[in-house]
């Protein structure tokens, strides 16, 4: 019965949109009209966005290593499998209907089904989003954001979730949480976009959205066996450092690519991305040194990722000096969340998704409302420190709405799945490890 329900969900979310798309093509409705405002694609901008898309794609395998090194060795393949599954599943979901829901123009909540199966999404530019690159290139660049966002969540429920439940959760979460929030902020007609919310590369859409869903999941799935009373240490710290390096490298495509062209805004985003990550990594190491008497590699890596998170919404709007301040303060805030808030409230956010991504994303979104400057990007807005307090209030509203919606919608999805098939693995499977019980594989085969 459970397998039947799982297959029914997959059929509804994948097969039906394919049939709809083919039906429309068959009736002559599927031809892609060239928008009246379309211009010829620029070869330089197109080349840069192809590279940026590949860089963002690399972030998901990078995240797999970042997370995989921090879990126990009996669960590392489970983490890698989850990340690669998301890459495959969301890539298909995005082509079928995810892109249409997220970027279809004209509505406040969802984009609708105008572009189901990429109907109408051709090789000519769609100037309302990007006037100098092919529409399909914009689509696949945004696809990579849709891929990595639910991948961030898995760090919160690491070592505890059934694989079947995980797959259904990811599909439903992408459809009913990521796609609407993406449209609100970035889509034509999205109500937060119309309000004037600034999110250059995904502080609200990606990090707050995923971070609060991770917080919800960690609360309701419960603690890992053996996590009470002592920390579960990373099984392979070099994996985590490799993952950090891949994330940092890919983040240049994430942020600088969000300029949607090879231009001065891309250069600024590139510079401030590196600057904030460096400042945050140094700050976390210094905090470790002060409070724990030794700077740690894991701390520096965590700080660098926090800096990348915080600069993401601001990258196209702030200067390098502002990026240093954003990087310094994000490590302070995230360290406080990881070292004090989590132990205080006792939830088991296994890999600190809430403490780094949600807290860092909140700071980044609000910092955009403080430090944004039209001197950096005339198409943006000035923030509070540049004479425009309204922008900070708009950022505050966008942050609060995203937190509320993502938490409630994620909770409903989680509870429905849990009622149907139970989300958490049995205790015996958790003790043995998800590599063997969910995938019948082991990362390490040497006898111990």
C-alpha cells in the first residue's frame, strides 16, 4: 500500500505534466512564440552563464562531501545518495512544471502552468528576465538553485529519514514551498518582488527557506540515537574541507552568475563573495580560539560557508567593505546559534543547517537592507545606512513571511508523509546505518 501511494505521488507530479505538455503540442498550442521584447543573445553573456550554471551544479556534489564528512561513516553514502537523487529528481521536476510555477509571469503566488514541459521556453531571450541570454539558459541556471535548496535541508535530518519518505518530501517541498517563494521574490508579478524586496542570489529564496524547513524537520523527527549528552564528531574531516572548497568555488557562479551577464555587477558580486567568506572564516576561527583555546579547521570551514550564505542576497548591491562587516557579524550570529541556541533548546539539527543557513540567511537579507547602495548597482536600492530606511523594513517583511510560510507548509508536508508511511527509519536500521539498510552499500569495505 505504501509503495502504491509513493508511486501515485510520483505519477501525479511527473507523468501527468508530461502528458499535458504533449497534449498541448499535439493540438498546436505548444509552439514557442518569440517574445516581442526579445533581443539577440550576447555571446559573451551566454558563455559566462553556461560556465556559471556548471559552477552552481558543482555545489550539490560539493555539499554532498561537506555533509558526508560530518556524519558517521555508516551514513556517508546515504548523504551522497540523497544529494545526487535531488540533482536528478529536481532537474526533471523543473523541466516538467517547476520552472513554470516559479517563473511563469503575471501572478502573485505561483507562476502557473503556461510553461509546463518548457512549452514557450525557447532559445530566444526572454527580456523580462534576461535580455542577453537564451531563455532556456536562464531556465537551467535557475534549475541549479532549485536543486541545491532542498539539498541543504538534508543536513538537519541526517542519519534518520527513510529514503522513500525523503524522495516524496523533496518533490512536494520543491513544488509547494520552493516554487511559490521563488516566484514571490524573483518571478514577474511575484508580490515580494513588486514590494521591492532585494535578493540578488537567494538569501531568502534559498537559505532562509531551506533553513527554516530544516529547523522544523529537526524538531519533529527527533534526536539521533546516541546524540544526547555528547557531540557526534565528523567521521572524515578532509571530506568536509573538500566540500567547503567546492562550495566556495561554485558560489562564484551562484552569486556572480546572478548578474545574468558578463558585466561590472558580476565582478562586484565575485569580489564581495570571496571577501565575505574570508572574513567570516577568519572570524569563526578567532572565536574558536577565544572560547575553546584552539582554532579549528571545522570552525573555519563553517564560518566560510556562513559568510557565503550571508553575502548571497547582498552580492549585487554592496561594496567590499560592507562585505567584510557582513562576514564578521555572520560568524558571530551563527556561532551563537550553534553553540548556545541549539544546546539550550535541545533540537538535533545534525549538521547545523538552521544555525548556519537560516541564521546566516536572515542576517544576509537584513544586511542587504542596511548596506545596499545604488552606487554599486543603480538598478537596486539604497539601504538604511545610505538614507533609505524603507528598504530595511521591506527586507524584514520578506524575511518574516518566508519564515512563516516555509515552516507551516513544510510541517504540513512532513506530517502528511509521516501519517502515510512514517518518515523516520526503525531504531534497528538507524543503529546499523542508512548505507546498508536503505541502499545495501558501504562506503568503506576494509575489515575493522
